C-alpha cells in the first residue's frame, strides 16, 4: 500500500450537454395544409377509435390547440346549445371563447352520446383516463402515416395549420393573435403566414 500514489487524470472529465438542432434541421416545415388536414382526419376515421380520434384532430386544428390543451379539454368548457367553446390556454396564453362550427358540433354531440362512462374530460383513452400528450402525439403520427404524408406529423403542426389557414383566409394579425391566445405578436410562423398564401 505504501507504493501507491495519486496521479493526475489524463482524460477530459468535463461533461458537455448535447445540443438539439433547430426544428428546421429535422423537418421541411412545421404546418399542415388544409388538404393534408383532411387527409389525416380521413385516415383517423378508419382507425379503431375513428370517431374519437378524428374529432380530437378536428378540435385541435379548428382551435389551434397545443397537445396539452386538447388533452385537458373538459365538457364544462363546451356549450353545445350555444355552439361555443371556452378556450383555456397554457403558457400564460389569453383565454377566449371560440364558435363551434356545424360539423364539429355534430361530432362533439355524437362523442358525448357515445361516451360509455361519464368523464369530465372530452377525450379519454380505452381505460377512461384523460388522453395523454404522448398518446395524442402517437395518434397524430399514426394518422399521418396512414394518410401517406411524406413527413412525420406531430401535434404542434395542427396549431400552426390553424394559424396558416386563418392567415390565408384574410384574418388580420391582431385577431389571429387573440384567437391563438398569444400575449405577444412576435410569433414566427404567424408572421410568415401573413406574407402570402401557402404554396
């Protein structure tokens, strides 16, 4: 033991945090066109829980929901009589009230009728638990594959798709900001959408 001595390590033990590249390095774009949205909703209708899944995609798209906002949606936010949806935003977003369009209203009424067990949440799993954000991500990806989209679809594309659709329909920036719940107008995808129609 007397012959042992401490030596200075020769390896660099300093750890580096791996850096993630910008989304543009992984995907060609961050939104879906209206025709691509139609395609993934059609694909979702053919899946095992077709009505629930296609309704979830439709609601997330129409109201520009983030994944967590779609998963946390409760029946007490929906007024089926007045066709109004009380939107609660995350990330300090502004709450608002959105109109519910006819096809969406019919889909929600059917979903409520067909719900086997009472739940406060609109979208529930087979186990009657609230849908998870990971489950929603899998749903969007699976529907995108079934629709044969040439890229991997993810939930935030639906939110961006809502912004692009409204911008291309001529909705002004301030109204668009309010609809999507942004407190700050500095929002890249929406600013780019204002520059012109989708190609």
